[in-house]
């Protein structure tokens, strides 16, 4: 696909008059906060020449200079209206004393011209380059050089992951033991299903039944930690009329997935980056912030949440339920209670409905009290494992205040469904080789960390072809992105398509073309403006590749809070996001009673979400 076609295809995916209104006026709101000088420059001068952002002319004249120090004024690090600082260096947080500017003006691979963009500057401080030289090779070009150099060497063919049947059986048993730890299956099922005898839950169900129907408008939703927008998929599959959704999500890549999939749908989508922007930084919610939220977006009918779970999960050996990250689950409960009180004090008759999801963990009781003021013991969560309604395991707790229809008719059929129904053509579950031991195979839970998205637990399929019966060993594979999307109940391509576009756009138009062009053009000349904000939100890494453009881009959100950031390549980031998502069939069943709040003639058909899950009993209805 040509660069122009890619740009046109991407531009058509955004409604600039709605969701991206602020972005297209100048920069995103978050960029304006981080980049005060640039904000002023854009609001007055647009893309006019700005002498203050240029490095001394003497620094860009001679290719035969051995080295030269480049001096950049401190405030000029953020005053770059023409994009003369490389895209990968725009997120520099180095102190003034460490900033090292290096011109990028010698590129032997620049379309065979031996030149490149002599007006593009990199920050050696962020690339860990100690030497300040005029003749500088950027990290992207180093990856390309390495790829081309390696390509000229004779390589052994890549050996596929092959295993004998006995080795597969051994690995399968080890994976089952690991999965018990990861999915916390040792916990008492009865203990975590006390919701049906819980006073707070029963009172909430009675109140729900007495609710008046919503008339004259659609549902208003506050989606906390919304990730890829699983809640939006669920609500659309239920055919609910939706007026507005306020998404709270810090990962710009996940937000890109939401925007790509839910454009031009008649729903007002608003995106807020940080939970603290609506909650505040204290242990209790800031009433003024919540009042402002309601004033801007109207009263909310439903709050959904998928708060971070790293410090609650049993697979984290260093977990700490008192850590700041773990407190989000509690704060979500506090926010719901305070928001509910605020809305009812201003005339809202009905209580806010909510669903808050998290992993199964022992100490959940201490969070129960924050989800109800009906009883002193609080609201107990409901425990549901996705393997009971589909082909993949996902053991989760759900704090909610809506009645739930019985799962039994679905479980009777879906519990016997194997992951085979979701595999790509030519693959079968490994249990097909172990039929004497296993009848039904559920895929192990998808995890999100870089080290676990494709661990041995994910090697659940083998390459099946005509000569399979005569083999002594088998080619084993991990689940593809499309397979994971199917198993989680997402439309195929929901994550894969927008990320393919994003990585292509950034690789070509944010990095490659600005580096190799000899006309001094920058990312602002090639990249759609709706993607400019990634330069301030993410960190980037480059690795060699055997295929054009001969480098692979790795993206890491700087908000992970880790000392050593995890850089995900395209497919890895897809699997990471799916691993953070919800099981659509589970949550759809849990909140299906929301349909009772609307008259029959109010329901909407969202064509892209009017699909069946590819397993019984859903595909037989």
C-alpha cells in the first residue's frame, strides 16, 4: 500500500468534528499541559519559521567535522513548532544539564543517496549516546544497518518450535499446574459466590426492579480504566441506545483502538487520560472534580471499571494490596458512592448502576465495604470464569448492583466447547494428540505482561496437515491475535487492524520518511495530525528486521511506572491489549438486564457488533 493510501485510509477513520476536535485545533489537551511554549507557538504562529527553535547555523554546515558540541537553550527543548527534533526524542524528560543535541546528517541507506535529513536533530541524552557528533546515525538507522548487514550473511533457516508427542504431554501437565497459580483456581468457589446471599446485593436487585425506564435519551456511561473499550462492545452487542461514554484510559494505544472501532456511531465519546483528573490525588474523591464532570457530561446511569490488578493478582510474587496501584479498586468504589450521592442530591432519582471487574484474590473482603452503603459488610463480588461460557479461561471477580440471569442454560452447552472452534485454519488444539486423557480443552488465560503473553502456557495448538499422522514430532504454536480476539468474544481485527495501521503510520511517517528525506521535512509533513500526540505519550525502540522497512518499532507507554520499560512490537502490543481486556460473553450476560431499562422500540442495531460468538449455544440461537 502506498504511503498516500495509508494516510487517506487512516484519515477516514476519525471524525475530526467530534472526538478529535481539540487535537485538530492545535494539540491534545494533555500536550498543551506538557508543552506550554509549544501551545503558545501554535496558537499564534502556526507552522511559521521560528528562529528560537533552530540550532546555531554553524552546526549544520560541514560533513567532515569530526565532532562538535551543540548548545540548545532549555526552553527550546519544548519549543519545536516545525518538528526539527526527531519524533522519538520529543518525550525527553532529561534535565537541562544532560541534554545533548545531535544532528542526523549522514545516512548511507537514505534511498541510496548517502544523505538524509540534515535538519533533523536527535537527543543523545535519551538515546544514551555519550558522544556529540555532526556525523550521527540515529537508532532507527542503526537497526536498518544491522538488518542489511545481517542480510548479507548466510543464515541458517529458522527452526520452528517442534516437539514430540511425549514432550507435548509433559508440557501440557506443567502448563496446567502453572495455570492454577495464574488463575487462582485453588480459591473456594462457594466463598466468592456469596453475592446471592449478600444483603447489599439483594437490596440493589430489588431497587433495580423498581426503576423507571429511561425515556427520551440514551445511556450515559462512565468507563473507568476502559482499555480497548470492552464495555462499549458489550453495550453495543446488547443493542442499547447510548448517548455518551466518557472513557478514562491512560494508554494512548488502547485509546487508538477505541477511536478506530467506534467512529461515526452517533455516540458522544470523550477521552480523559488520568483517573486522578476526575478523582483527585487524595484517598477520597474530590467533590469539585466530580461536580465538574457531571456538569460537563450530564448525570451518569452506569459506571464500569477494570482497575489495575498487578498488586492484587496471585501470580505477582511481590504483590501488595496496600500499594498505590492496588488502591484503584477501592477508589472506584468510593467514586461510585460519592458520584451517586452527588447526583441524587441534585435531583437524580435513580442510583448509579455499576460493574467493577478485577482478578480473583484472597483479600477482596476489605474492598467490599466501599461498594455499598446498604450494609456494614459491604457488597460481595460475583466470581465468574469465562471457561464456563466459552473456550478460554478467565477467572474474575465482579462487584455489581444489577440482577443477573441464570448462567446454567449457557454453561450446560458452552462448558463442553473446546478452543478448537476459534483456531485459525490449519491448526488444532494439542489435546487432539492426547485424546485418551483430555476431551475438552480450554485455552489458558491470556496475560498482558511482555514475558507472559507468549509463554509456554500459550503453546496450545499444533500445525495439522495431511502428513500429521506420519510425523514423529509436531510444530507447536502460540495463539495468534485473531484467535485470541475470537476466544474473548471480540470481532476479529478489533485490535489487530488499528494497531497495524498505527505501527505502519509511525514507522513510515513519524520515523523513516523524516529521517531519509533530503528536503528538511519532518513528521509534521507526513504523519496525520491525529497521531502527533504519541510523541509525548510513548517511548520508542528500534530493532532490526528482515523485511521492509528493515526495522521493527517497539512502543512503551511511559506511564507504566516501571524502572525498565517494556517495549512491545506490533503483534506483542495486540496480545498485550487483548490480555488486559474483558471476556465479552461473560460481561454481556452480567449486564444484560440493562435492556429492561428501555422500551422495546428503543433498541439499536450496531451492524459491526451484531455478530454471534463462534461456539454453541450462541451460534445456534
